C-alpha cells in the first residue's frame, strides 16, 4: 500500500511542480512567482517525501540500474550539471537593497493569505 501511495504522491506532486514551474517560467513576473510559490513549495515538499519513499522502496532496483556503465555515466553527468548550476546560481547575487525589498514583498504576500 505504501508503494502505491508513494507512486501516486510522486506523480501528482511532479505534475504540480512541473506545471507551476512552467507557468513561473513563462509568466516572468515576480508578482506571479509570489502567487505560485505556495503551490510550488508545498508540492515540492510532498515530492521530496514521495521520492524518498519511492527510493527506499526501490533501492535494489536503483542500484541494479547504476551497475550499467552508461546509466552510471549519465547519472554522474546529471549530478555534475546540478552542482555546476548551483555554483552559478550562488555566484549570481542579488543586490542587498533589492533582496530586502523582495523579501519584504514576499513576507507581505504570505501574510495577506
């Protein structure tokens, strides 16, 4: 039963994350991003929990997949790209005064809900 719940949770949270993320990508307005943030954040947390459950329930299968050289190389490349993307994002800082304004606007938007 836990396997079925994890699979459904992972699927629904993926759809929520994908659609909210695509909408935020297409509608490039900080105000819209603030509107979508609660949905994206909530289903992001659900997706992490469901993915952890899925990985723990299917750990042997994952290890079997990783024993295939091409899959291991592909996974390694994806991890390297993720680390590089985080590195680039961390280096791209927002000016302090703008960050404070954005944080205040986000806090106000959360308080109005």
